C-alpha cells in the first residue's frame, strides 16, 4: 500500500488492494503468488459477469452460464481468502486494519446503496438496519467474521471437519438476513479449508493428469448446468436461505443436496486453480485490486437495474452484457478509477479508532514528519 496502514501483509491479500508505488509496479511484491493473483482476477471477473447475467434469468443460455458460474466462483474466492488469512493473529493492530479495510468500506457502500434504493423507489428503503447487508456487501461482513475466528480454527484438531458440520447442520436452522449469517455459516468450510492449505499443496495442481481432469470437470459441469438450471431453484446457488424454507424434507434430500453442491464447488474450485496460469500475465497485477472491483461493480449493477435495458433477453443482449462486465472489471482496476474510489475503498479514517490505537499513533507520527521536515534529521534518518 501507499501507507503502512494498508500495506499488504501475509494473510490480507485476498481482497485488499496492493501498492501504487512505482517500484511495486516494476516487480511483483515479495512473496506474492502469481497463480493466486491470476485466480483472484479471473474469479472477480466471474463475480461481475454472474451479477450482470442476473438480468437474463429467463433466457436459457444465460441461465445455464449463470448456474455454472455460481457453482464455484464464490467458494473458490473464499477458499483463497482463507489461504491468505493464515497469518491473522487477532492482534490489536491487525483488528484495527480489519476494521478500516472491511467495516468502514461496508458502512460507506451500504449508505451509497441505500441512497440508490431511495432514489429508485421514490421513498425510504424497506429497512435501514445496517445489520442487513445490501447488495453484495454480505462478503465484507462474512470475511470480517471469518478472519476474527482464525485463531480459533488454528487451535482445533479437525477444523475442516468441524466447519463442514457447522455449515451443513447450521443450514437446518432459520438464521434470517441479519449479518447474512446464512452465508457466513454456509461458506465457512471453504474459508477454513483455505486456512489449512499450504503452498506445497498447490504443487499437486501442476501435474498433467490433474489438468486434464480439470478440463473434464469444467466441461462436464457446464453440461450438467443445463438441466440443473431448468429444474432447480437458484436459492441452492446462493447458500443463504435455510433448508427448512424449501418444499422438500430439510433433513434427508436437502442435506444430501447441500453436501453435493459443496463437493461440486470444491472440485470445480481446484479445477479452476489447476488451469490458472502460474506465471505472470497481463492481468496478474490486477488481482491485487479485487476489492475495488467488488465494491465498484455493486454500485454499477444497482444503477443498471434501474434502466429500461435491465431484463432484456436474447443472444445479442447476453454477448453485450458479458463483454461489458469484463470491460468494467478491467476498468475498475485502472489507476485513475482507483484514485477516484480510494476514499471509499481504502478510507484512512483512523479517527474511528480508540485514542490508544497503534494505527492512530503511526498516522500522527507520519503527519508530524510531513509537517516538520527536520523530524527525520532529528531521528537520524
């Protein structure tokens, strides 16, 4: 990052932007994994495409692509987030950074979303509770809660197995919309699995037979997405509502389907990672700016929903929407767009922290050095 407050640390590279410094543009940051940056860009592009395709829910090919993307894109992204959260130790400084990088942007974009709802509906929204995330903001809440729980998972003997049990059986209870707890619990195993992965595990993905199998997996699931999109509700893809809200028995068929979708997401996630380039590409640096894309596109999608073009279906409309979604993904990563959005995505609002905050102390020291150029000389720098 440009400042110490937002500098990328091991475990915080999944959603946080990287530095704008010239030196870091010329060479990759030490310890960064090109495969993961490539995967993050690919997955965030699929997030944008998937949300954009939501307007074509009644058009067969668009619906099939929508289902295929939703089979795995968020589980894969969450698994990478878990892997990059391994070093989170819940120290006061890490928690303060977590507040500034996730909770403060959440409040800012929650306000922006509510403003769009107000204008679009011509009146106040259905609820003004900040505990109910607006469009796409559930992920910030979930990532905040998951990262706070990292020390707990590190102390458990079978963390993934326990997380799967919590996810599967937690879905039998009605968790409501507060803090998107349904998704927090449902996606938990993928985050915990990411915590348990190590760099050497990714080496298995480079084997030829794994890559061939990955092509077959993605091809087969693309074919399966056709009948699934025609006969199954989209609620199975969102991992948010309780199994008790379905028209089938919540214990036997529902739990089996939930486990099936979980296994499908896991296999497809590893398949995508296996086929992701491990070398630096033109989009490798863009993988560091996924939070800009995630938050920025949410505003654009809400604005798009208010236009007369939303809901138009057909092959031409589908092609245009997919191309525009990919273009938006790239544009939101550009330096000039990031500069315009930085106040909301990377807010430097250290004043929200307590007086004894380590980050506030760093900020005061930094401001003091800028105000008094002789400070560095006095310090012997």
